[in-house]
């Protein structure tokens, strides 16, 4: 009988791809199910052969320990983010200015007219 090896909910796409590659590399008989359109199912990777469950579980646990111990990249400051991607930053700033001007303009025109 098939058993769940790895729940897909909450896992990053990179982690899911790594798990798939790991299981494929060790030729473990697995299949995947999705949660479905209405999220009523179980999105998971299942192992078909119960006798290999412990082997697969040990591989996944080792992978997850390595992943936890890997150095995490420092989050970028706003200034660093702006330097790396100036166009989205400038467009967002211009959008904020346009919204502010459009919001305040009726009050300014009413005050000037009388």
C-alpha cells in the first residue's frame, strides 16, 4: 500500500524539485498527487513500495537537515533592492505620486475657485 513521503503544501518549488530529483536518482518508485482545484485533495509525493519507505524517508530527512544548515542569504535592504532593479522602483514611486496628486487635486481646485 502506498504511503505519503512528502507533503507538497508549504514547500518551495525548489525544495519539491530537489526531492523529486533525489527520489529519481535513487530509483524509488513514487508518484505524485495534487490538492486539486478546490484544495480538497492531498498534494503529496507517495511511495509505491512500502518496503522502501524507510530508505526514502531517510534520504528526505538527510536532505532537509542539509537544507536547514545551509547559509541563508541576507535579505536586501530597500536601497540595495532599488539599485538592483531601478525601473520597478521608479515606476512604483511615479504611481504613488500620481495617486497622491489625483487624490488631492479636487480639494486644491475647490479652494482656488472660491
